[in-house]
C-alpha cells in the first residue's frame, strides 16, 4: 500500500496553477501601481519644496539689497502700482519694479551699462512698497505677500522689510 501511494505522488505534476499565478501577478501589479503614485507624489512635494526654498533665498537676497539701497539713498519715490525709485549719491538711480512674482532691480549711473538683477518670489508672490515717517525719520517698507488660494482657511500674512532712508549717509559711512 505504501508503494501505490508513492507512485501516485510521482505522477502528479509539481508547480503552480494558473489561478495562483494570476493572483500573484494581480497583487504585484497593484503594488507597482501604488509605488508609481507614491513616487509621483514625492516628486511633486520635492518640486514644491525646492520652489519654496528658492523663493525664500530670493527674498533674503532682495531684503539685504533693499536695505543697503535704502540706507545709501538720498531720496525715495514710490511709483504705482509696484515700483520704487531711489536716488543715491553721484547721480546713481536705483529702480525696483515688481510684476508676476518677479522683482527687477536696475541701477544706472555707475559705468556705461546699467546693472540688472531679478529676484523670483514665485508665481504667488506679491510685492508693494510703502514710505513711512516715524518720529521725523523717513523709512521705506518692502511688503512681500502671497496671493490667497481657494480653500485656505486664513489668508497668508505679508512680511515686511523696513529700512531707514539715508542711514549710511547720516552716519558718514560709505554709501553702497
């Protein structure tokens, strides 16, 4: 009897059935689909983070340059809708213009060609200039904000960079 059973086991083919193979392929295709969606989402999050990091870096450079320009300026004129003109020493004119999330700084009067620099604040970036007089001292404010997006519970708060006009001139320091 043991011999008969052993012979029957040898005759049965070993391996997997077609249904088992289809189940394995189906599970693998679902896992691959989930991985593809996850990778796509991670790439989008990475691109958004890179964009925010670049905008923050541009804002830092813009704030530093704006302070230096305002401190060296003799006078300032706000130009609607989003512009600023600074008159510095030796006939140097510095103009700021904002449009579509970009701020362009143009400096003329030094050398034969004007100097241009562009700061990209991102597609949602907004910019405005304001002049304030506090305790008899003239200040310029650079106000940077974000456009409101639908579905946000609260509007984004703007950031301000404030600089005293002519600070370097009043101290007798070198104007930049």
